[in-house]
C-alpha cells in the first residue's frame, strides 16, 4: 500500500462494474475496510481513500472541505466522469457527503451515497488541537475503558499524560488496524484520528444531496465523545437528522454490532451483503 497516495485499490474487480469509492474514518487509513471487501462480490471494484503521507510529516488538512476537494480530484483522475458510487464509515461518510456535493455542483451524477453510521457534526469549535486531556479522553472512548476525568487529566504532568497515551495505544481496540506495527506508529494514528475528528466536528452542512442517502445504522448509541461532537441527540433517530440533507430521503439499513465494531466479525458479513445488494441495484438500474 502506497502511503503517499490518496486512492488505494482494495479490490480490482471487473471493469464492467462501476467502482465504489470508500473514504477512511478518522484514523485516516483504509485497513478497516479489508474484511468488508472480502465479503463483497469479487467482480466489484473497491477503492479506499486514505490520508496521503499518513505516516510521514506532511501537514494535515485543516478543514473537511479541503479534504473532500483533494479526494474528489483523486477520484476524477481515475474516473473522470460519473456516475459515481461513494461511501464512508463514521467521519468518512461526512467526507463522502461533501465529495458528492462537489461532484453534483460540477454537473456529475452520484448514484450511490452510502453512509456507515455517520453522525452529523454540531459545528463546535474545540480547544486547541494539542490539548492532551481531550486526546486521552478520545482514546479512552475508543478503547472503551474508564480512567481519569478531565479535571484529573489537566492536573497531570506531561510525563503522566504520555504514559496514559502509551497505555491506551497498546490496547487492541485502538491498534487492531495496525497489527504488528510499533507503538509510535499506533500513537501517530491516534493523533491523526483525533485531529480528523476535530475537523469533522467543525464541518457545517449547507447544501442537500440531490438524491437518496443510503444509511447503514447500528442499533447502539455512538461512543460518548462522538455523541458529544454531533448534533444528533442521544436516542434520536439518525435518519431523521440526515433527511434534511437529502432531496429524496434516506434509505435506512439497520445492521448488527456497534459503531466501532460494525466492520468486524460477525457484523461485517451483514453489512457487506447489504452493501452488495445496493451496488447491484445501481448497476442494474443504469445498465440493464
């Protein structure tokens, strides 16, 4: 996998089928889609979109619109004209949404916009990116562990905070997409994830998608900090929130698992079958 490239071919598939472009979640890489691809039809081309130079020193993007523009250009370098099939898990769904809006504004058709448990942001302006207490809370949330509250974290020395980061990044809940890599590597992914999550929280949706949004939604609530970053109230139907931003409504597919496990076994098999059905319907509608 070329870490300098935005587009990553996860399955070459058959040239007779439209490719599906799936945007990374906050972590920035597309390793989370490996199991999903394994359950899709072998003829389905599948491209992941990752943060370029993810493991290097290139400065990260500063806003979601900037990310979407770079990714749209990468997609159009490969497929200059529509129709396009787009999707993304969690934050990736927000980026896919913005890509879809940009493509439609250029007159290009988007026939599928699949959002995998993507919550709407609340547009909040967080503290400075390098706030270590917020980073540790974010990592605890992902790992599903209890720990010091924010006040206690703020009182810790820098060495104590770094020790907490090291302890959390060693947990499999955080490092599962980077198996076999060094802890420094995993920590870099965590920092990238936190930065991207902040970008997502500050994104504001303005223009509705001209079509139907396909929403894959888990029955469980989002992670606590993710819930805090969104405009969707606890217990509120996520499809209702998205309906405002889709001219032809929202098609909801309830899937097993939780937000952070829906692309793992056993839930991923169900997600893949449902996604494949959606892709097949688009293919049949356009070409049969």
